[in-house]
C-alpha cells in the first residue's frame, strides 16, 4: 500500500502515529513540520520542489487581478449607503489568504499528477478545497493542530510608557473592546478628543503620531486641525503619542462620540438587516466574482472567508461608513490623507467620498521596475483618485512612464516621515556595533519557500559566529514590527545559538544612530526594506544579505549605495572587509547620498511642502 503524507503544522507526536516505511512518502508544506521530520531523520521533500518561479508569478498575478476585479464589483446585496461591504475587506488580508491557499493546492496537484498513491493523508486545513475535487486515491483528512489565526485576526500591542514596556497579543474583538474603553478615558483626561470649532480640518486615516509628528506639527502651524481616525492601531499606545497629539492640538476621533444617538440607532437597524441577509442567502450568492485558478475552484472558500469577516467586523465597518458619510457633508474639512487604499478604513473613505480630495501618501521605500510592475498593487497605485504625494523623482518617473499617471496628479513632496532625519556622526566606543535587521519571511508575494528558512539559519549562525570570534564586535538583532509567524521561528533560531539581544518594537532610528554598521537580511529582492533607506539617511553603511538570487535593477543598486552579498558567499569576510576598509565605507556613503538626492526631495522640509501643495496651492 503506497501512502502519501502532506504535512502542515505537524507536531512530533503526530508524526510518530504515521506509518514510516519505504511505502510512505512525506512532503512538508511548512517549516515546523520540515524541522520535526529532520529531527527524526525522516527523508522527505518540501513544497518548493513542486512550485516553479513561473508558477509563483502566475499565481500572484491571478490573485492581484482577481482582487482588483473584486474591489470594483458592485453586485452583492450587502450594501450600506451604496458601499458594497464585500468589497471593503482589507486587500492585504485577502491576498495573504489566497497566497496561503492557492500555492499549496497547486503544489498538491503537481505532486499527484505523475504519481499514484493508494491513500493520501492531507492536513484538515486543506479540506475546504480538496473535499470537492475528484482524486483518484483515497483521501484522508488528518486531525492536525488548529489552524493559526490569520495575522489580521490577532493584534500585537506594543505598550511603551516610561516605566512600563510590554507586548500583548489578543484576538481582534477583545482588542477593540479595550481600545474603545481606554480611548474614551484618555481622550477626556488629556483633552485629545476635542474638536476646535472654527479651524479647518484635515482627516488622517490610520496615522501613528510618533512616526508622523512632523505632519501634525505642520498642520497645526498652518492653523488647521488634524483629526486622526485610527480603527487599527490606537494613537494612545505611548505617552509620547499622547504628548504629540496634545502639543499639536490634534484630535483623536472616537466613533461613538462622533455619531449621535439617532445615527447609532439607524446603524443598529442596518446591522440587523445585513446580518439577516448573510444568514438567509444560500452560499452567499453573487457575493464575489468567479475565483478559479487552473480549473481549481476557490469560490466557496472565498465567499465563506469574506462573509465571516463581514460578520465579525460589521460594527467597525458600519461606524466608519457613517463617519465617512457625515464628513462628506461637512464644509470644514479641507481634505483627507491616507498611506494606503488597501485597508478597510481607507477603502471606505475612497468609495464613499466624491467631494473632499483624498491624498495618497507614499508610505514606504517603494522600488519598482517595469519587469516587476505586477507587484505594485501592494502600493495601491491603481487606486489613485485625486493625487499622490511621492518622496522623489524615482517613484514619480515610474508612475508616469510605467503606470501612465498624469503628472498633475503627482506631488513630489519628499518624505514627512524622515523630515527630522539627517547624517549622524558615529559615537566613538570600544566596540564596533552591528545592527542586524531581520526581514520576516512573507508569503503574500510568492507563497511558501521553505528553503529560505534554512538559508536564514545559516546566515544567523555566520553572524553570531563572527561576533563570538571577534570580541570587538557587538551585534543586536532587530525583528520587523510586522505581525508575522516567521518572527517566532527566527527568535528560536537565534536563541538556540546565543543569548544575544533580540529587539522588535524599539525605535529603528535610535538603533541605527547607535550602530557602526547596518546588516539587513533580505528574504526576497522584490521589495527593499525601508530600513535600508533610513540607514542611508543617517549615514550608516549597509550590507544587504540576499537569501534569493533574483536581482532587480533598482536605482539604489545602480548607484552602488549599499553592499549586496548572497547568503552562500563568505559573509563574514565581506563584512570584515567593509569594517576594516575606510575607503569602502566612504564610497558607500558618497553613493548613498547621491541616490538620496534623486529619491528623497525636500529633505527636512517635506511636511511643509506636502501641506502647502495639497491644501494651499
């Protein structure tokens, strides 16, 4: 009897219950199962062997095309004030979900295409797709560990007060209950939920006061008031945020205070109507456009996912829709600023507003070429409605030449985020300090690549070995603040080897300012980390360790602004050479500053330029 085991999130005890002999074949779809099989010395294959690079690209293009069609669709019966609730679900969440399901399903069919098995054991998290497909083998769904909540269904909360710093994780529903309670109390205590009656207002969607203090200051200096609507991360997670809001006369919007009781009563009635429709309509008819890839039907699982999200977040969505409608009828709002059009808050304002200009702000170190333009859905360029404010000529030229965006829609403002950043001289100390930033292993661009974990582990070992062998070298690891389960795996990799300091939510600016050399580990080369740009601004040389060999001809590469190294090269030698060769460091610094002149305009003056060009010119 020939058996196939597909493993995903499988424990060692579960592996012990399987038949392990020459008639059993094991293929793992995740790193935890891969590691557990290695520990037991069980021969196996990994998902990477059944997905080509071309297939990965084809899957991403399918997903991005489907998501755009879905967002433009307006056929469902779940509408509030002509906004289709099915189309406002966070695009990144749906992309993550699709890029979780489709690559694994395609890999599965590639596995069984040319091989015959009597029995196939698959994890229960694949049941929703495979149970409706005819397979020429007996298929058994295994009782694996409960499937982890998607990253958008849990919230990581970094609390950063003077005498208390801690990170909490909790389910989304509980987080919003606590958030609403604390915002109301803090709003009254510190006076940060007060609207200034006679001032013109600018609405900021999902802005972090600590990151965008310069924008808030400039809005206040020009006699306007910033109104912050944050449905996701609260603006009161630190005393610094509260201090900034108070100092800049900014207002934290509390939805229940903004909407009067009559509107809230209407909201509750609308909520009951929507929920009744969802539960009455069989299979959520006409909920989404057809979602099929290579004749594999993903319609039902997408309908179920979207309907579940609507049910869970109906209060959030309705509150935001009603707020957006009320603002659209007011005369005291000059405009709206947002850093994306993919989140639920931002989508609602994009779809509901026809009168107040909405400005999209470039929010990260965007680097695209015509070759990888299919990835730029991640920066929402296709959603530009009124204007976009970009950091410099590099992104502007891409938008004009590749995306055919009219120049009059593009404001070259510079980056308000980095207004207060400038070259910082190294502080002399006995140690040479290396800051190692660890990019998470994301799946929403290519699906799962298990090889990356093994490569990552090798790089981490090399860096720790280098530090241990050189007493003058001090290293710190900095995780990306993004919620990603690969972060926990990276922490375990490090802790198995060393007790070196591991940071996550600390200020990257402070950490870069204190280091002598920045080392970045890049899991893919399609998306350059913003920490590379910040390192250039602060005058820190960067060594970028690439875990893949898919070089893209980005402008900062053309300028030789950083030093790139492959994971399988002699990393220690490359870093040592840079540390010991002052000419190399000087050359990188010179090249990085030349690159910044093109990429980053209006340095130290971007906030003023943004507000002037968006609301004064």
